[in-house]
């Protein structure tokens, strides 16, 4: 599936802001005085980071659906997923699944056990870290999501 550079840059901005706002859900920016840096004060405001995280998560799910649909509809004829492509796909699937469950936890009337909530939080954080390190590895070593015809390019 051929994607424009604009889509790629919006995807990267989404990853940047979803990561920043996700870590902003933990009080690390205030605790380590990062939010005292001019222009970064919003990182210490819980509801700002909360809404940014939800908006970016919706964009992230949308990008995932867009790329999966494109791959299924047209890309399979031209592309073969690499090992790192499958790994990132599994990590993204896990992130989306745990994220959806964490959102459901916030709805009134849904009660999860404390142990399950802790499991979800730690799983989501572990998957984020694995995804970020895997993406960094793929960026440094120029590992692509898929290989195949140059007409249908999907880069990391």
C-alpha cells in the first residue's frame, strides 16, 4: 500500500504525543521537574494528558485499521510481512487490546478486580516499552514492516 509522506509524519506525531501523554498519566513529569521547562507545563496536568492520550489512541487505532485494511485489500498481492513486521503487529494488537480494556475500566458499571487492573496497567506499559524499543531497533537497522514490490511501500 503506497502511503504519502504526510501520512507517515502524522503517524509519527501520533506516536510521539501518545507516548508523551501516556507517560504523563504517571506523575513523572512533575516529579522530575520536566514540566517546569517552558512550554512543557501541560505534561503535569492530568486531564490534558488524559484527553490527548485518548485522542491520539483513537488516531492510532485508525491508522492501524487503515494499514491493515490496505494490506488485506491490496497489499497481500505485493507485500510479505517481515519478522519485525509481525512482531510490531503483535505488539500493536496487544497495546490496542489492553488500551481498550483500560478505557472500559473507566466506564461506570464495569468492575474489574484490582489484580486484573494492575495486570492491565503493567501489560500496557510493558507492551509500550517493547513497541518503542522494537521500533527504535527497526529504525536504526532499517528494518521494514514488509518487503515486496516497490510500488507498494510500507516503511516503519
